[in-house]
C-alpha cells in the first residue's frame, strides 16, 4: 500500500529530503510499534470526540515549525481511513505547505483558491491510493492567509464537508509562529498539539496552549513525537507481536 509516486529527490525547507520524510509515512512495511502508536492515537481521538455527532473536524498544530506536524496529520488520517471511515486532510498551511510535496501532487486548485471560489470544490478534492482518504492541498500562496482561514467562506466550506466525511483533519501552521491555527481552532471540534521529544521547549509549548485557550479552542491533548521507541519496555525488540 502506498500513496506516493517515485520522483527525484528534493529538499524540504527544514533540510531533509522529501524522500527521507516520506519513509515515515504509514504503509504496509511500517514497523509494528509505529502502526500501533497511530492506532492508539486514532482510538484516543475517537473517545475524546465521542460526544460529537456526525463529522469530526480536528486541527493539528505545534508550537514551532519542524516538529513533525504534517507527517503526523497524514499518518493519523491514513490510520483512520483504514477503519472504513471517510477521511479528508486539508493542508491549511498556506504559507509553508508540505502535504503536496509529501504526496508529490501539484494540482492547480487548492484551499486558497477554493475559499475564494467555492464552486471549485470538486476540482480541489483529490483522491489518494488509500481507500477512503482524500486531500485538499493548500493552493496558491495568498497575501492574507489568516484572513482567508478566518473568513465566512472557510466556515461554509467546513460545514459543507461535514456532509461528506466522517473525519476532517486540518494540517495547521505552528501556533506560535502565525495566528492561523488560533483562527482555525474555534471552527473545529478539537485541536491536537504536537510536541517533539528533545526539540520542543517547555516555555514555547506553554505559550502555545495559552494562545489556543485564548481562542476558545478545545484542546483534545498532546502528541509526543520523535520518541525512540526501541528504548521503551514494549519496544519491538522486547514484545513478541508475531
């Protein structure tokens, strides 16, 4: 199972090649403990939103950049789609999109275009090779991302998508860098905050939480990313999963 196409190696803005980053996306060859970690995350999100009826819209963000937000968003979406739920990922990082490069898709229409022209919806929704998983990429870089994401057209778009999908995951910019995530948060059923081991700073995470709370966001919890699972007691070398 793969949603990726072979292509020449390109560099992402944080220095890693896209080929290297794509190795961390879920597929049939992913390590057991990684697949189980995302199953646990998927279950926890489902329980946290158990009181919400219909489609669940979840924003994914982090305190700072380069903490694994886009990879985690896609992996959670893939894991959720595997249960039979109809899932959509929207790349809401209009300034520094990564989802399009991870999936090696370059459509002419994306979220920024769609907000300005809702008639482009069907053109903007792209199927993937993962059954039940679609994506809407970021689109053209606009001069006013926060204003677009906070517009009534964005709210109307999310309302319309609720009629089609079981889960919508928003890959949002880092909350301490720009205001976009704080603008999106109140429009969602919940927010997940990425924290990267040995990288995220305590003060930065606290500030991000305060920003989200100020915007009236419902923080579902934290995702600890970048942990060396082999050092844990139930790492794959110490747990017989055959």
